[in-house]
C-alpha cells in the first residue's frame, strides 16, 4: 500500500496529533490505574477510551492548525477539552453504574475495589489526560503550523488563457496558495533569485531547451516542478476533468482498484458497519417515520432508479423529504430555499438521516458505504454530454457518502457536478481502506454539524438543467 499519497501527506498534522493523543491517553490511563490499584485496567476499556477520545477530538476540530498563541484560540481549545472530559465521563459512569443494575453486579465480586472507587479513578485519570492533551495539542498545533503551513507561493508556466482556467477551478477553494503567472513565451530567468515553493507546468511539450535547463536547475535547488494535474492532485485532492489530457492519464492513475484484497475488505467492512448502524439507528427509523406521517400522511419512503456499478441500473431507498407531488413538473435541481422540501425533510436532509434506508442497499450489494454518489439516469445523460469522463465514476460501486460529499456542498448545477466529479476521480485513483475511514469520520463530523446539505449559491448560474 502506498502511504505517500497526497491526502495523507497533507493531513500529517492531524495524523500526528491524533497518534500523540492516543498514546498519551492509553499509557497515562494504564499507568495511573496500575499505580493506584496494582493491576492493569481492562484492555477493552483502555482502547475504547483512547479511540473515543481521538474520534471526538477530530469531530470537534481539535487537530486543526493554530496560527498563534492568543486568549481566543486557547479558550476555544479549553472549551473543547472540557466538553470531551464531560462526555467521556458521562458515558463511562452510565455504563459503570448501569451494568450493575442490569446484571445484579452486587452479587459478583471481580476485585477488592468498589465500583465507586473505580469510577473516581477514571474521573481523576481523564482529568489529568484532559489537561495534558490540551497543552500538548495546543502547542503542537502552533509548532506544526510554523513548520508546514506557511503561505505557499507557486508560479504557473503556461498561457494566460490556461492560467485563467486554473484560477476559475480554484476560486471556490479556501487555501493559502498564491499562484502567479509566468507566460510560456518568457524565460524563467526571473525566477532564479526568488524564494518560492514550486512551478506548475501547463504543458511540458511547449518548453524550449533554455527553459528546460532552468527548470532542471531549479529542481536541483529543491523547487517543486509538477504537471498541472499532479499539482491539483497533491494540493487540492481533486482532479478536474478539464485539465486531463487523455484517457491514458486516468488509466495510469487508476491503480488502487486493482488491489482486489482492498475491495474484499471494503465489502466486509460495509456489511459489518451497515448491520451495526441499522441496530443503533433503529429508534431513528421509528421517530422519523412517525414525523413524516404526521406532517402530510404521505409515504414514509421513496425509491429512485440510479446508475450503479459499470452503468447498471439500481434502486435506492430514502426517507421522503419532499412533498408528495414534488416532481409533478418534471425533474428539477434542488435550490437553497426549495419549496418542495417538507419541514421534517429539511431536518433529515441537514443531518443526512434521510439516507439511512440506503443501508439496506449496502447490505444487498448494490451500494457501498463510501463511493461516488449514484446519479439519476435522466440527469446523468445530460452530464455525459457536457462533462468529460463523467462515466468514469461508475468504475466503483456508488456510496451513501463519498469524497465529493465531504469536500463540496450539495450539487445544484452542471458546474457543481463537474467539480464534484473531480473529487470522485481523485477518490477512485487513491481508493484505500484508510481513505474510506477518513471519509467516514468526515461524514460523522458533517452530520453533527448539519452541514453540506444546501446547494451552493452562484451569482450567475447559467448551466442549470
């Protein structure tokens, strides 16, 4: 498995931060427990406590960069750690004091220490871990920002029209990258004495011998030299179809799905997680069904035909979030204030709970938990005409969530769909179990924030269907 893939490199801060948190949490809890009791705690408790800690920290955004020390940034970090402390203790005490009531624990003696003493030990341990984690993560974030996350200046070597196309592609992306133009007719001598990160080459075939020698010498200085497609891939984790020269590029990039063991592992993970989620979310099924029925006494679920793996037609199931006659005038794009969506529909869309019935589709094998979102054939036919390589996304099973869904707002135009396709292509080219886990965590974060469910507003939208 190749670990030098862009999304891992760009998330080294989060990976290192969560790893430090996990090690600190696990070993400090074991040390305190052993010092006071004389034995090590249950491995299940230690591991689950540490895992829950880093997942909650990730969802709350504790592993993001901090530019400088200030009262505001420290206060936010402090409030987050206090919240994690209370939620961890609430869950632990609920389990610790609830199980004896369920299983009549007072009749069984596991050790000479009472449940109350063990609970007090957990509270003290989690308090020590909270403050240690607070200071470690806060200062680690500032240090890594100053090392890795300074402003990134790049030069684009190509034509002005090509440069403007690139600027259009990155205009919606929040990033500290500064991209300047060096026209391909000009010599690159002007860059010899500049301090910058790299050069993006619009077209390698248009470089003359003199400029090629200059680029070679800049490369020896440690300056990055990248093709336009690789630059997008590494810096933005997407691959716009407009800058893909030919299908051979995609064939070369698409190596990950040839690892069949990962596809088999993905299928096993889909089944296990889907069954678990169905059990855990069963109460939501009942509550949502009641609320939908009470609003307009209409159907609880609705099914649609979508395009699945290799272009085959599949049926997906969702909780109904629109009015009964929502498409009486034909298929329409969703709008930010769509009058067709019911009151309950707005809530379940924002929290992605309308997608829960699709767990059944995952179990029957027509969908996966993670993958490109399946599109309706009527809309897809239009995309196939207007968006290059759109059918490439059907090379993998469609998913309930995907790389495009956690990185780009709800699509409401051909322009949006084209940009989401660039994330889908990146996902296909870099598919791995690790990337699926990242998408799963980002999906949980989106659900808790109720974000990404509204279409992106555009000033001059001319490409709606």
